[in-house]
C-alpha cells in the first residue's frame, strides 16, 4: 500500500510553506515516526513524520514552495526491509562473503607493514614523505637530496633539522598568496524574510528610543557561586543570569504598566501579567519563545522553562503557540561579547530589555575606587506608549533588583518599610 504523507500546518493563518530540507534520500527505507523532512514557514520550522515504515518517494523537491495539505511524498508500506536495516555489516565484508573469505581479509598479527627499501638519491616517487614534510620542504626550498641521509621515511622533524643547518637566502621573505574571490549565494528562508519585514516595519511605524544604565553584578555572582551546587542538586538545572533578569523585569513591569502595554487601533491594552519572550539565536534565525506568567514563577521555574523552550528553538521544533502572545522581550547580546547595543522592539510590544557582557570596571563605592563586575543594560521602548519617566524608572528598578536580589522576595519593596508598615 502507498501511504500519502501531507504537509502539516504550522498555524491557522499560514497556508504556504517551503520544503526546507529532506532528512532522508529518495528511495530510502524509513521507519515509523522517523523525521523525514523539514518544512519552514515565515514563523516556524516543522518536521514531517513518517506515519508508517516503508520506502519513501519524493513528490516535492527541497527548496520548493508548497501549500499546507499538499502531498509531499508517498511511503510504500509493502516494500521489503533492506538487509542493511536487519543487521549492520562490518566494513570490508559483503553479504555474500563466506567465513573463509572474511577471515582472509583480516590482517595478520605477526606481520606489520614495512617500508620498501629505497636507495639513496632515488626519485621522490619511491620515498614515503609525509604531507607535512613535503610542505616544509617547499617552504625552505629543500630537495630530497638535502634531506635523505638513509633509508627511512622523511618526517617534518627531519626537514626542520636540515633547514636549521642550511643557510636560507632571506629569512624575512613573505610569500604572497592570491586573494580569494569566491562567493556563495543562498536563498533567504521564509523565516528570515518575515523577520526582515518586521524589523523594517518597527523602524517605520514606532517611535523607538533607548535608555541605558549599568548594574553591579557582584551580588548575583556571589549568590550563584554560593548556592549553585545545592540549586543544581535540588532542581536538576543550573542557575543562570537570565532568570534573575526575567524575574526583575516581571516585577518592574508591574510597577510600570506602560512598558507592559500594546497599541490596538486607538486603544491602549495593558497586561496584568508578564509573558516574557527570550530571544534565542538559531541556525534558522532569531526566535523568541515566551515564558508565560513569569511574575508568578520562581527562579528555578524560569530556568526550567527557558531550557525547554530554548532547546526546542535550537532543534527547530518550536511551535507557534510557544512564540505567540509575549508582552515584553529580553535579549542577551552579552553571550556574543556585546558591550552595549540598542535592541530593536518586538512588535507590537512596547519594550525590550538588552543584556550585555560582564566586564570588571573601576567604580566609586563610598568615595573609594573599587573594581566591580559591571553589565551595561539597555531598554528600547515605544515613545508613543512609554514616557521618559517610566522608561528610566523601569530600568532603574531592574538595576536595583539585580544589585540587591533579596528585594525580589518583597516585590522590589524595602523589607524594613514592610516590617514597619510604612
């Protein structure tokens, strides 16, 4: 029976996809539930799964646009299982080899390959010269006669010994190589095309500004160092920096709701929850999976959610539901070494927080200069929704929570004021 495999739907609003890549060869025997192809839309990449075992036949080539629901391939479920899938053959053995023939292919234990005797001053074709040695000979302008002093294989060490004894006319001659004029042209994926359109629309349709601050990371670093082992043993995951910033951002969004808002026509919609998107760089482009209700999650919960979503994104198994509906975004250019940047908004959101690398810098502490691990942080915001007071206040709150993580327990409020009911 020939089973028809159809292109899956990435989402309700998407009707066309691109067959990004085949993961098997045309005519291969595939197993049930095996991933046989990837289809890519403007928002996500989905796998095509073999519903039954059998021989696959392509109907749509990779790089081709197709409609959702089109038949991408057929699987002949009556095809015989190939011998190779029943048992792997050893290299050098064929299915028809007899035991005697197989035994004859085994190397003898007593004998080892020996270099053939070579007379001095014979041609290079009769002498075994390692590739590295041959390059060294060319580099130093040495001939075989300069190197060969016995019947043996010439190595790079031999060449270096002779080169050290031979006077080279110019030790400072720089060999010039021809410049590389090659170029590669690749087709832009639907995901990257859509991303480009969104980035251009942000610049044209929003009043984007960026405000900056710096955060002393000493307290967070000390906290991670002190509790990392216990935290990992209990929760099964390492404590990173992102969970601190996600929690701090969730608390700051509650204090400054304008940053947690969107424009809907002539109305402003403010959210009373923090669905924080975390920008993840993948081979397919930038993806932003969303951590739901980050305001009510612990640091461990945020770390587990982040690991799960980032893993799915990097494996191109992220779904539309995983990326839909964020109210705020965090991006971390520091993992690539960025000192400072102006992150671009993720529409229709009103704000995005940029993290950067941690560098030891001299700072003034109580009138004295001390070296502290400092991170520059940035908030890009839509000035149509967010005023300067709210943007600066939001970033200042994030800074204070990072520099004093204990304040996250009290929602950013001074614990002594709470104790004294002030």
